[in-house]
């Protein structure tokens, strides 16, 4: 019996198709080729064929049809007890024909998920995994793995090492012919924000216990693939402040843009600043942890600098991490003596001084001002 297993390993960097096998008792008797014909026989069943109830593709496991994989007694019992209205098949098939149908079902393989969605692709490169199992009564010889569909160019099969290998199931005898597992690596490379659709097609056939000639034309396993780009960008990715003087504040900003096709959630925003001269603005309108940016939306990273610094700001998100570099150079003595207002630049981001510095302190000018004030007061007191 082939079963679906729910296990998706999204943390893998490569899409891995794992084929699991086991060992068991005797090989199920029966002819799977004849079993396929009986499974789809409309004439003898009066239009109530197995495929009419369970679908022409048994791998979909409609109404648990794979319960009868390699087990003719289970099928016979369901008919005798009218399980799921199967009593209408009573007297139509013989015991040997039930064995043939069970053998055909044993040639099936199935995936744990009907499709794979790459809905949160990290910066154009992401992966998913699916588990394929063979729990039937026949061995399964793996054929080629190919990609089909309009978006097939966005997906790449990195390795097809499984082609030609044989896997067994819990109802097959352990043999050196059968492997326990193998891997097919597939990579998704998003090239645009639009959704890409493709199908991973895996061919395979059932073989006998001796690894002899193919006995059944098993339907290919088809796994739909859906991909969308999820990407963010920081512009600019560096802020430069020139001639920064202690005691004055300068501002700059960078924009975090969701340039992909799916929503992105902003994660941790961390500041690495040994000088303690850099601050980040927070609140509505600025980038904050937990913010959700739909496709095309953006938020602002506002940076405040109050002195020389060499810092970095890392922004985590569901589309990866972005780093903003912050550099602030101290004003030189020459610059301080020749510039009435030190210049603060924010290359590409419109940096400006929030609080402009005052003119340089001149003690002589202060003395002259005091003298002028005293003279002025003395004059005002004359009769």
C-alpha cells in the first residue's frame, strides 16, 4: 500500500526527493498488467469500474484505494461487506483477478504532497522537499525525472542519480537489487516577480522479484511546482557622513523595498555600533519588527548620527537579511577653522544636519562685545 506522508523540510537548500523502502514477506501474486485492465473495465462492471469510483490514477488514493495494494484479501473483504458500496462488484471478479488488481495497485508510488509551493522564495533561490514511498507488493524501478510546464525554465534538476535504481516495499523481500533511499535534487531560481508554474515528472515501473522485465506500465508521478519571488532591497545600502562634530546630530535614511511578488515580514533590526553615536528611529512610518510589506510596499530606516562612527544595521526578513553600512568621519581641525557650518553628507540618501553647529568661539569677539555693552550702558545713564 502506498501512503501519503506529511513532511516538508523547507530549511533544506536543495529540493530532495527521498524514496523510502522496507522489507517484508512474500511478493504479492498476480499480473499487474491484467490488473490494470480489470481496474478500468467498464464493460464487465456495467459502468461501475474501480477507476470510476477511485479515479483512473490510483496514486491519488481516492477513497483509500491503495489500501488494497498487494492485498487481494482486503479487496475481497470490502466487496463481501459492501464497504463503500463495493458490494456491487460481488460475483464479477474471481479471486485470481482480485490478485491481479492488487498487483496493479502495488505498482503505484505516491508523494506526501500533491504539489509544492515556493511562495516565499529567498532572494530568488529556494527549495522544498517531498517524500515518495513504495509500500506495495512489487519492486519499483525508477526512470527519468523531467520538468514540464510554462515555468520549467525556472526550475533545475541538479541530480538524477535515482534513475535506474530499484526500491522495495514492506510487502517485498529484502534483496540486493533494491535500495533503501536515493535523492533527486531540484532547485528553483526565481527570475521575476511573476508566478512560475511547472511539473516535476518522475517515471517508473513495477518489476518482478528477480528484477526481471517490466510487468506494468505505471503512471508517472506528477508533482506541480509553484514559484514566486520574494525579495527585498535596501537603497542605498550605505550611508556616509562627512565632517561630523561631536554635539551635533545628523540624519540619513535608507528604504527597504519589497521587490518580489509575495508579502514579506520584517524581522529583527539590529544595530552594531561600538561608538554609541548611531541611533535608529522607530515608530509609525519607520521599519519595525513584525511589519508586513506587500509586493511593492516599502518602509524607512531613519539613522541619527551624533559623532564619529563605523556601524552596521542588519535587517532580517522572511526574504533574507539586508545590511546597511553607516560611516561618520570626524571633522578635521582645518575643516573646523575654515567652515562656518560643517558639511554632513548622506551619499544617495539626502543626509542633512538636524541641528546646525554654531560659529567657532572667538574670545576677542566676546571681549569686544562686553566693552561695547558697558559703553552703551554708561552713555544711557548720563543726565
